[in-house]
C-alpha cells in the first residue's frame, strides 16, 4: 500500500489527509456535541438529529440567497447571520418536538428510537416537498475562497480553517455552558439524580426541554458548517447520523471530552485510510476497530460516574 510512494510523498499525503480529517472532525464534533447532550445527558436516541442539521443547512442556503439578492453589500458577513438563524430554527423545532413527542417517551429508549426515526422520515419528506428534491449549495464569500500554501506541495483550504475555528469556539462555549452556567449545573444535577434534583426545586421538565432544544440548535449550526464542504439535500443528514452515534458511544455517552477525542480519532482514521483504500473499506475497518475496543471497554473511552 505504501510501496508506490516515496517518504516525502507519504509525508505530504499524511499532512493533506490529516487536514482533510480535521475538517471531517469539525463536522463530527458539531454534530456529536448536540447528540451527546441529547443522548448522553437525557438518554434519548434521536434518529432525526441529521434532519435538524439539514434544517440549519437550508436556513444557511436561503440566508445566502437573501443577502446575495437583497443585501449584496453585506454578503461577506451573511454566514454569521445564517449561523444564528440556523441555531434558532433548529433549536425552536427541537423544543416543539420535545413538547409534542419526546416528553411522553422518557425512560423508554426503544420508543424514542422508533419515534424519532419516523420523525426523520417525515422531515425528509417535508424538506423534499418544501425545498425540492434537488441538492443545493451555497456561494461562499470571497474571503473564504482559496487556500493557504504551507509548502510547495501542501495547501490548506481557507474555508476549512474557518470551520475548524468555528468548531473550537462552539466547543468552548458548550463547555462553559455545561460547567459554568446555571443551566449546566441543573443538567448535571438531573443526570446524576433526577429525583433529588426535583426535590431541591429544579424544574426537570423545563431542563429537559431546554437541553433538547440546545442540542438540536447545535446541530443546526453544524448544518451551517456542512454547507461549506458538501451540498444540501433532503436526505443528506442520514449520511452522518451513524458516524455521529458512533462518535458519541465510542467517546462515552456522558463525556463531552470523550466525544471530542473520539471524533478526532475516527475522522483521522477514516480520512487517512480513504486515500489508500476505498471509502466503504475505510468505514468498515474503522467500525471494526471501534467495535473491538468497545468489546473491551463497553462504557466508552471516557465516562462520568453518575448516581442511579
């Protein structure tokens, strides 16, 4: 596999694929952060998480069209507006879904899996009917175009650097919210002991609704980032949902740090192997490796001790 390349060529390949893996890592982290909050903190298996991401992608696309046609002078900053709108749209839909559906299914993980799987099919058809079956892509501002040369043969994409910077900022904000805010304290209290949290005055139903909405809102921001590296279609979210669940389970369901470490490991492994092997083979080998590790450590790489 490596015999056809010189050492310098292999070095360049690993650097380029490593950077491509960092872009994939960024999308995985943004998707997995929202899912880790919903699945890890609430125990809800949300199979419609990819559709919340695609809603954010569609919001970003229509925001870009609006700025391009109505406010062309402000087009260079449209993406920042789109991210805020994507968070509000996906988070608002998440709160509505939690109120109408999820709150009736807590502590019934199989039922939440089936219900949200049905919800994902409904949302896919809604997107297909409202936005059309064709895939769409956004036009990036001029400052996001092009690449930066590192060496004579290695270049990194500017939009990829922006996605990674965005991921870092959002991860930092989520970490501060989880460990420094009143909401985060309430979430961790409910996870550790729901009955005792309710006994000391925490409105557990309100915490659940807000947590689900924030998790879905982060998925919407992931959809905004997704528009930079792929086209948006009604079923595009399903391409990432399995990998995202794999990242969360492999990292440890209640651990945000484990989720980040897991996303980095899986994205780098897939990106590197896809260059030398086919994409499907790389996914299979990655899945086999993760399953093997989970057989030895079923709780995931990192896990929090919680009181039942």
